[in-house]
């Protein structure tokens, strides 16, 4: 081998080792950031890509086994610890974990009396391919429809589908937080509410199954963490929705784009405070965003229900032009049956303190915004 060939081989190995070390360092730093208890947007965004970080991190670890460089064993050990941290968060959302909501076994007559089908979709306000969403609604024929990011143009385009629902609540907005709730089931006390910040409506109402059993329904779409938007308002909105469920004492079904993932501390606290069941646990991620990148999606769009409900089916649909996939869920409110099928996570001793911290951070943020005139 000539000196030139040796030099070329050394340069290639050095470049590969440097690239692998940098990738490992990035994953380790992202993991550390995701573990920091903070509301800063640039920290909280690392809640989302845990599956992607785990997948890429495993590939980096395998590469370390074949590329030698200084400190590679220390780097690989630290990287493995980071991957274990991510795996611990997403483990419940794999088929290896125990199912939290058993599927209900029900006759056709009972299904017609006690069950209802919901379809939820963040349509992507700038998406103007209305026909695909209209076709989706016609195909699924849901009893309850929730559309998010709906401006006036979207509501007008959806009129042929919305006209088939007996109850409609609309908040058309051009800020990407418009909301439409439509139902064939009877609705009482339904209203759109800005729980934590203007221009971010959520729906809350009391509905009845065909058999006449009453339940609460909430549809949420809080704002995500991004530059200029930390998570105080989002976390508070999710927490307030959980408290509303807890205080109502009624069976509750909640759906929407939470701009949060199920394995985050915020969503976990929401589940325990509201005594919610997550039907994805033990079944899979049901990842919905971004629709165009199947290998790197995470679950932003959620379905939660209290233990009185029984799960009949849950699925994500095909892309219809939005950056989110639609979520289809059918549940049944059969007295006494849901409690037998579901095992909601038990409350933790520090949940009350964590809830107060969320609300205190929100109150302090509101005071700061008023003082700086940012409201």
C-alpha cells in the first residue's frame, strides 16, 4: 500500500469517526435537554422525536462497534444510557407492553345503541385539497367529527359534509387554530371556550349515546412549543381539561391535536388527573405527524376516554393532503362494562403538586405577558 493510499484510508476513517462521534454527541445532548424540567420551547420540543432519536441512536451505536476512535467505549456507554431513557418513555406504546384498554365484545344491536364513531383531523389550514377530506368524511360516516385548523374557507368547503350533522359548533380562524365540532348525537351545553389564551378555542359539551346515556366530550388543540411560544399555555390547557373531567364525575371522551405526545409528563399527568385510559398503550404509536415522513412520525393526535367506555376500534387513516393523518375511534358506553375492561394508571402522590406547578407557571406567564404588553 502506498503512502497516498494509507493517508487516504486514514482520512476516511477519521472523517467517519468524527461524524459518528458528533451524531452520538447530538443524541446525548438532545436526551439531556429532554430530561430538563423546563417550559422553554427549545427544551420541550425534544419530548416529540424520542422514537426517531432511539432509531438513529441504535444505528450510531452499531457504527461505533466497527469504527475505532478515542473514547469510543465511553461514548457508546453514554449513548446506550440515553437510548435506554428514550426506550423507557416509548415502551408503553409498543405491542410488548400490556394493553390498557381491552377491546369490547358487543352484539350488533348493542353496538347500535351504545357505540359512536369519531373522526378527527387537523386539516392543515393551507391545504386546499378539500375533496379528499370530503371523501374521507363520506367514507367513514362518523357520528362525531372534529376538524382543526379550519378557517372560513375550510368551513365553506366542508358544508356538504357538515350539513349532514344535526349539531354544529364552529370557530373559524385564520391563525391555524380554527375548530369545527359536529355531531349526530344529541348535544347539550356545548360551547367553544378559550381555556388559556385568546384565539385557541376548544369544544366542551355533554352528549348522549343512542341509548340515552350522557357523557362529556372535549376537543382540544392547544399551541405547540416553537420560537416565541413556550409551553405554559399548552400545559395549562391540557391540565384544565383534566380537572374539568375529574370535577364533572361524568364519563368523558377527549379528542384532538394536543401538540404533545402521549409519553410526555404533561400528557401523563393529564391521564392520571382525569382518570383517562389511553387505548394506544400496548397497541402501538398510532403516529400521525408528519404525514409525509412515515419513518419519523410521532403521535400528536389523541383519543382518551375515562374507564366507563369500552374500545371497539382505533385506527389512523391515509393521508388526505394534510401534514396530519386522521384518527378514527369507535367507543361504547355500556354501563359497568368499561370498568371491567380498562386499567387506567393510578394517581401518584405528587400529582397534586405537579398540577399546581403547571398552573402556577401559567399564572406567572400571564402576569409577565400583561407586564410586557404581549397579550
